[in-house]
C-alpha cells in the first residue's frame, strides 16, 4: 500500500521506554499531527521515521518497503527541525539547493528549482541573502522550502513553528496546510500545541507515555475523546466522577442525568463535559446544586466557575447568552446526555 | 545527531593517527625518561642500562634541598604576585568594552607567546647599566649615575612575574567574564563602595578560581628555566635550570631524568590538589 | 575618582608589560653596535641585518619552517581526534584528550627531556625532523582545545538536517562540518605557529647542536656578548605575534576562544 506504516515500533533507551508498541498508518497525501505533552515520545517517533534514531523493535514501511534499517540519507525525505538547522555558512539559495547540489544536479537546474521554491514561499529574489539576515518567519519558510527541494516522499516537521510569536504562528499554520494540500505530500508534524494540530491535520495522533492514546480526525478527538487523558489534553473539559444507580442511570454529584446510560453496565467512571455544554439554570429538582465562585469575562467568551459539592465546574458562554448570575449566587446545572462522554476512570 | 558508540572497527579509523602519534611520541618518551632515571651515567655516551636508585639518592644532599626549596619559594612568590595583580586587572578588563578587551587580549597573547630567551634578553637590557631603566632616573635627576640591577633576585622575580602575568590573566579571564555583574550591582544598591563590593563580593565568589589559578601559575613558574640563568646568580637557579644543566652540560641524563620525574610528581600532586579544590567549589 | 584609579591601574600594568619592549625597540635602532638607551642616532640597519646576515637569515628560516611544519602536524593530530570525540560516544577515548593536553600543562623542561631521551635512545638525536615532531606533540594542545571548542559550538541538528537531505557522513564533513570549524582550524594553527616560533627549550634539547632556530640563536648570541640584531629580532617577533593574534581577533571571536581555552586547561 502507498503511504507510511509503523508496525509495533518500540524504542528503549536503557531501561526507559520512550516509544511503546506503536502501530500507525499514514495514507499517501495525508497530514498527520503527533500531539502530546513533552516527553510523550512524539519526537522520538519522528526521529525513527527519519532514521535519526533506530527502533529497538518493530518495523517502519514506506510504500510497502521496509525502511527500518535504511540510513537517513537514503530515505528521500524532507525534514524541518525545531531549531530550523539552516546552515549558517550558506546563503538562502545555497541552503535550499543543498540537497540538489550533493546529488550532483546541474547549476542551471539548481537555480531554476531554487527560484521556483522561493516564489512558492513568497520570498522571490532572496537567493543571495545570508540566512542570518532573515526574520523568524522568513527563516521558517526557507527551512520548509529547503526540505521540499527534492519533492520528498515524506515531509517531516519537528515543532516547526515553536520559535514564532503567536500571530505569525497562526498564519504559518494556515499557510503550511494550504501548501501541503496543493502539493499533496504525505506530511507528519510533531507539536505540543493542540490548536496547531487541530488547524492543520487530517489525523491527530495523541500520545502519552510513549503510547498512542487516540488517532482520529480533529473533531472526533474533541467530541469523542477515547479516554480521560485525551479529553483533558485537548481543549478545556470538566471531568466529573459518576456512579450508576440501580435503575442504570448515570448519577453525578447526587443527581441523575436524565436519558444517559453507561455503556456495558459500567458501575462507575468519569463524565467528560465540555464547558460550552454546561448550562446554568435556577436551582431546583433535577439540577445539580452549585454556587458561583468566580466569573472571568474574556470579551469573546465568558467563563463562569461554580462549585458543586467540592467539585469545581466551568461553564463557557457566548456574550449574547451571558448568564445573569453573580459571585455567591446559588445556581443549578443541567447536563444534556448528548453532550456527555462516558469514560472509564 | 546522536553521539553513537563506534559500531564497526572502521569507525575507530580517525583515532588511529592521533593516538599513534601521542603514544609513540609522548607516552613512550615519558616512559623512556622514567626508565633512564634508574640508569647509570655513561661519560662516553648518554647512559648505560642498569637499575640503580643512585640518582634519586642524590636528592638527599643539602645542595639539592636548597635548590628545591628555592624553586618552590620562587614559584610561590611569583604565583602570589601574579594573582594579586591579575585579579583586579582581569576584573576591570572583563568589565571593559569589547573592543578594549580584544586589544588587551591581543597584547597579552603576544607577550605570553614571547620566548623566554626574548623576555630574558629584554629584561637584562632594561636592568643593564648602559641601556637600563636607571638611565631614565638619571635623566630626570633622581639618581647620580646609572647602575646595573642584575644579576639579582629582584631581577629574576620581576621577569618571571612578567612572563607569568599574561598567563594568569588568561586563566582568570573566563571565570571573571562569566561572573554575574548583577552581584556587584546588588552590593552597590546595598551601600557598598566599588572597592568594597570588589573585596566583599567578587573575591569571595571567586575563591576557588583564585586557589586554582594560584596552583596553575605556580606550576607555570616552576617550569621557568632560562630567566634564573640569564638574570640571576647560581644560587637563584631552579630545579628546571638544574635539569637542563645536568642533561646538556654535565651529560648526566639519568640524574636529569630523576629530577624531571620528581618534578612531575610535584606537579601532578598539585594538579590533584587543584582538582580537589575545584570539586569542593562545585559542591559549595 | 574611581574611574581614574582604575585607568591608572590598567595603565601601570600596561606600562609594565610594554616597558621592556620599549627599551628593546629603542636599543634596536642604535646607530652603532652599542647597548644604549635612549638610542644614540637612528638606524634601521639592524632590521636589515636579520635578512642579510646569513646566520640570522638561516635561523629565521629554520624557525619559520619548523613552526609551519610542526603547527600543520599538530593540526593533523588534533583534527581527527577532536572530530572523533565529538562524533562518537566513547568515554575511554578521552584519555587521548588528556594526553593531548598534558605536554603543554607540564613544565616544558619535562616534555623536552622526555623527547631528548627518546630521540637519543632511538638514535635519531639531532635530526631536524625530530624537532618538528617534538614541537607538534608539545603544541598539539592548542589546536586540540580550539577545535574541541569549534566542534562543540556546532549545532548537531545541522548534521542531522544534512543527513535528511541525502548527505552521507563524508559529504556532511566536507560540506557542513569543515566550513563551520574553519575559523577554529585557522586559530589553532596560528596559536601553535606563534608559540613554536618562540619555543626554546624543546628545540634546544632535541636539535640544539645541529640546528639553530631564532630563540636558540638569540640565546647563543646572548652568551657571547651583545649585538643589536637580538633587539631587532625581538621586536620582529613581537610584531609577528601581535599581527597574527590581531588577525585571529579580526576574523574570529577571540574572547570566546580564550574563554574555552582556560576552561579546558583547568
């Protein structure tokens, strides 16, 4: 099959297991983000795909060929490093032409390709500039162009936008995604920024402790997290312990949620409820009793913090639906069953 | 790039030439020297093979004791003089503008690289009766007539301080450059004068560096072999001079080797002391 | 007031460092062959003497040749060693780093005597090429330290980036590593060259009776009396050292180079 396949890939450093039995297929032309907190093994996984680290177990296949032991320089890939790793002793054009030059491409063809790539990244005429004279965003683009010079089979980016400021980063995310769609190149990005992953990826792969916790489309990751780690890591959420009563109804904080049943007769677990799905009403039967402790008005959204028992719950509302409450007020919370994700604790 | 352990034998290739050169031309000569120190002197050639302790036994003479004592005393005096001058000097240097620093560093390196022969010659000129510093004093009327200032202990000491001072500054320089400038600024805001903040903040913060520098300059001064000859009298000769003298002029290589081995032991002992001082510094 | 005192202190140290050289410079322009200061008359003929008098010219030539060859040899020893230590993880190989630094750290008379006994034992005593090897070993510390510093300042992701773009180890060394350590290569050579030019004891003990380098020549001349050529040679040497270190400072980062040198020494 065409694309990248990881089969049972494992990497141990001494007694520490950085990557544990990872299985993943990346179909040709898709954009995948490896997402997770630092130390989750995402960078190690990418370095193994690039051949910079060798797995201690499992296999890596590209278009059906086993490349597990193929040295990096024979893998025909393009990679953008976190530090960008632009060669300080070479000009912009020489940096971009590097992979062509060492393959013995003719001077004329090199120049043509460099010009092509420079106009692709909106930096025409920059070929003779030293890389030290570029701004952060320009260096970023040059690193991307350099990685794409040979039209690689695989485009890898390790935290590529982490050095940019927030505004520029958002713009580059969109640009990168559009570029990838235009070229139709199989792309893998390592990031710890979930917004970045949600913006760019066809498939988000959430990792923790060296394992894949969930691999799915961004919306599914957000709406249907596979476990409490994913639910908590992606966006804001309220994780509330529940028990199941004798009638099979899910009960949280002493109140049953109407119309919600735990699958497979789960006796206890955790509910994940996104803050925008928490609705504040007047206290009364069927509503969880709570008290407002803090209100954060961010302009675009309003976050209302309430305490139910000893549990803190956050509700987010739009300005046009601003809840009419004040700190210290007793309120009720109603959870709609379709908004709740039932997870094992 | 991860630093991998060498996988194949050919990965060791680059090590071949350097390792070979260092073993053949440093380790083996060193071992030869140790071996020779147990050999017997041969007036006709260099030495004859034997195994005797005679060369070491000669250390026990009064003459040798005096030379050793004087060598150590001279080296310690030089080290103290250099550190006393170099610590405030390097501190000021490290706070100067970058351009100023570079100019000073070029000057210091130029003096440091000067041959001992040249330093000896320059100072013997400066201390001479005909072209020396006393001519200047005569010219401005402070002295009646010019005098020769060498050979003398003062001349040897001055020239050795001159030789070792650039070295001292360059040893101290990195530590002082890295010294956090906000330390003295903090002391200043607490009411210390610049001089007071130098002695109460900079010097204590550098205590271990200063001790290590003292020992390094001491070793450096111990190696001086020409200045005592050119500027001093025979009673100012040091162990290094004696080794050269025995090896070249008395053709007694075994005894020279024995003294050299002894000098190595003294040096290594001091290096060990430096390391211990350094380790304590890290722990503190 | 404080600034004035600081300036004064720096000035006094500067005077101390330059005074002997000022006097020697003065002596070197004396018209007659006398040791006099302030100089009597003015003449640059003693500088010409270095190049016209065959004895001095040969000594200068011998010194420059020795310095050029031994510094190149020192570099040839230091470069692969520093590269290996940077590229590979082999803790035991650090022993060679230590061996490379030892000759320069020990009192020079010891290295000199060790080499003397070695050349005497192997029967090559007095051959001019033994001086080149001896100096290379004695000064290998300098390029080794500058190159170790140079390698450690290379961002390792540059090497990885080159590999992902299709470069093998050899190509990476040629196209990435070598251009980046070139300044350190040059300064390592410069340091070894200048110090070899000035070195006396090792040269004297190994080839002192067969070959006259300039420091040996000066010392011999010093014992048999005075000639102003000694002064002009001294000034020439100071000028060469200042010029070379000035160039290193101009094209490299001298404070950084020195920052690490003393570090490794310690």
